[in-house]
């Protein structure tokens, strides 16, 4: 379990950040997703695309430790454990890994924010969860992050319910990046927003992901969002992955008929 | 199924034939169940033990949790004190004290040093508690995380895995809004550096009295069906930030009646001209000091009729 710094460096370099093998999830007779396998490297942004009901959310929840799969393995290179099947960890260990190494941005900010506490406290909470106890430092970090996501700083002590949807989503993003996670999960992060708000937020997210060298798994049904954000795409249909590849390749030269349909049915950007 | 419990024996000797209720009001089964919960609570300081809270002859919010604790531990040799805020003479305190005088045949007192069981909701007496004494607290909301996390499953997991970052979020909100940790009552503490605990609505002024106390502290929440405890000589730390350390309330004034400068003070309005004074919230502590001849600036003032309760 304990590794020397030297060994750890080797592990970081040689091992994938995430390795998924034969992952399936059935809801009774219904298939959520089936036989999904892939690997991700640090700093990579993976887009999961497909029409509604194709299994994107199911897969994301299995990957992020929220939904135990029916079969298969989800191995993550955790800072405390190295490459480990997240469902083999004890519950407290898994919760700690989720706090320390991950972020999760929900489509609906209400699911990802504490609506009873201020925007600033929402952003600072992950630091407190990691044991930080210096108010002034956390306040400053919270201000820095709200500034980074372009939130009006005079609103820092207001409750999220007084924010617009776009502002709420910015706060949720700041809250999920402040602790420098190794991997961020995002489920349709711009899905609930007006088109104009979406565009600005997407630009911002793209900058953050690039600047931080962040690894992210992004679920979207919107090919434009996928093209803008993702290095690599996984196309899902009826719970199965039908095509994977570099984003430009998949979008410009789709091989699978379903992908061709998906790509042609949206406005090109 | 030997029904000859200790209490039953006591009841037989201490009861007159007219007594129709069980000693200490609760039936023996219930008392045993509560005692088991108390033992567990003492064994795991600060941990909230679920128990089968019973209907009591007072409404929830009037101290049903505390009354059940007292009923389960009291015996005829006990000397019972009950306070509401800091006072022995309010309706609620008088009623509960009379209740136990009747159903448990115990002597009652207002003297903190003399009491073996002290039931309270809002205060810990100023007179230092000693070995052998038991404080019984009536708790309205035992879960310190409830205001921030409404899901019971989640707060249970947080206690189980010692995930207490969320409690600091409420302190953070306090500092952001008021420039200091303004929370005054029910101020959260870590017990034995393991369990996060809400010390009922006592003022944070009383929090230091929880730390390394010689007395056993029992907490009962009737409606929420929880019992928890701080055994004697247990470490109790009030949460704070490195740059905003825990502080208790302080007053510029000293008690207008007994001149105490170390006690928790209540503001009292004297007349409709807006005259006010600060007096000890612990009524017995104050009258005791006055009986010793200690006098504050308002002692003997025409607006303050204290001579009769000064115990002279
Ligand atoms: N909790 C559930 N119980 C039963 N079936 C579910 C549940 N969640 C999702 N499904 C089904 O699993 C399939 C994939 O759903 P989902 O993962 O939500 O897809 P997407 O996110 O791509 O819209 C759908 O057929 C859906 O009806
Ligand atoms: Mg979905
Ligand atoms: Zn006084």
C-alpha cells in the first residue's frame, strides 16, 4: 500500500488514470450499459455521446462510484491507493477518494450545490472536507476561484437560489475544481442553460480544462459541446459503445452508421 | 423472567400502599432499555444511541428526553435539581422537580453542590460540578449536521467515517456574515476527538465546562429518540478555525446583584423607561453569593426585590 515517491512517479507515468473492463449495468431486465471497456490517461478529456436513453448517465454513475455495476471492473489510479478497483475499496476509503481525487458536475446545479449556504461556502466546502481549517486562506481560495469562473464577487455571500442558472453552474464548477482533482465527471454540464449562456460557459470550461491539464469525462448529447471539449469520443447506442476515436476523426469521418446519423442530425459548428 | 429488580425492591420499601404507578414513573422494562442505551452512550462518548422514546405526560419540547433519562437513573437516595434557563423557579423547572419529588420520592434542591442529578436545558450551573454528580440535558435536536444535511443516511455515514468538514461550513458562513463565529448556543464540539456532538442549546459560555468535567453528562432527545453522553474526564473541544479561535461570551458588566464577573449574565429590563441591568442567569449561584454578603450596584435598589430570595 505504501509507495516510495520514486515508485509512485513510475506508476503515474506507466499506468492509466482510469481502466474500465467489461462494465455492464442492468436494471432488472433493462440494460443500462453493456460490456464497456476503455482506458484514459492523465490530462485527457473523454466525451461520451449518444442519444437520450443510450446509457451515458448509467455509465458515468458506474464510473464515478455512485452506481455499483452488474459486471466488470472500474480501476482508478487513486492518490492513496494506486491503480485500484474503486468497488473493492471500503466505503470510507471510496468516499475519501471521491473527495480527494474527483469532482462531479451535475447537469442540474441544485443536485451539486448546497442551496442553504452561500456561493462562497459552497466553493470552500471541499477544502474543509480535506481538513483545511484556516478561514482566511479558504476565503481567498474561494474568491480566486469565483473570479476564475467569472462570477460577480459581490455575490459571494449570497445563497445560490438568488443566482441565475449560469451563475449556479459556474459556482458548481468552481466547487469541483478548487481541490485540484485528478478527474472530473460532468453530466451534460451546459444542458440546462440558454444557448448564449452555454457558449460562454463552454469557452470558460475549455480554458480551465486546458490550463489545469485536467482529466475529465464529459457526458453530452450535443455534438457541438463534444467537439469543443473532448480529445476523444465514445459513441453509445442502446447501452453499448459503437465507436471510439479522436474527436475530429469521429465527427469528421464517422464509421458506424449510428454515428453518421448522430453527426449529420446536428448543426455543424 | 425474574421480575425482582432492584427498583422493584426499592419500590416495595419506599412506597406507601396507595402508590399506583411504578417507581420513577416509567415501567421497569422501559427503564432497563434506557439504561442499556445510556451504557452504550457512555462507552462511546458523543455517539448518538437510538432508543425507544416513550410518550411522557408533557409535550415534546418540554424535556421528554431529559425526563426519561432522569426516570431511568434516579433512586430514593438522589437529590434532584432542575433548572430552566439558569433558574430553579420557572414553571417548567418547578413542574418537573415536583414530578420527580412525587414519582421518585426524592429530595429536591436548588443547591448545585448538594444535587446528585441536575436536569437542565439551557445551562450548566456556575458552581463547578464534582465527581458523582450527573447532568441530564433535554435536547431538542441531537444532530449537529442536520441544518446542513437533511438526509439521515448521509449524516450517519458522516459520523461513522468521521467526515466532519461540513460542520465547518456553518462556521465559515458565520465568519463570512458576521466577521466572527457568531453562533452562541448549541455550539458544536468534538468529543474525545472522535464524535461531533451538539451540546443542546447551552450557551457556548458553558462549553468549556464540558471539557474534562468530573461529572457525567447525559443528553436525551425525546422526539428524535436519541441518547448520548460525555463520561467524566473526557476531552471536549469546541470547533473553530486557526485564525478564528473559539471564544466564549464576555460582558463589560458584572452581575448587578452579586457583583459576579465570572458568570453568564442575562439582561433584565427593569421598567418602562428602559432601565436595564445584567444579572446572573444561574439564580442559585447569584443568591448564594448574596447570602455570603456579596453585593452588586443594584442590590437593595427599589426596583429590585431581592431580599426575600437572598436566603437570609
Ligand atoms: N434507475 C433506473 N431504473 C431502470 N431503468 C433505468 C434507470 N436509469 C436508467 N434506466 C434505463 O437505462 C437506459 C439508459 O439510461 P441513461 O443511462 O439514463 O441514458 P442517457 O443518460 O444516455 O439518457 C434507458 O433505457 C433507461 O430507461
Ligand atoms: Mg443522461
Ligand atoms: Zn449574580
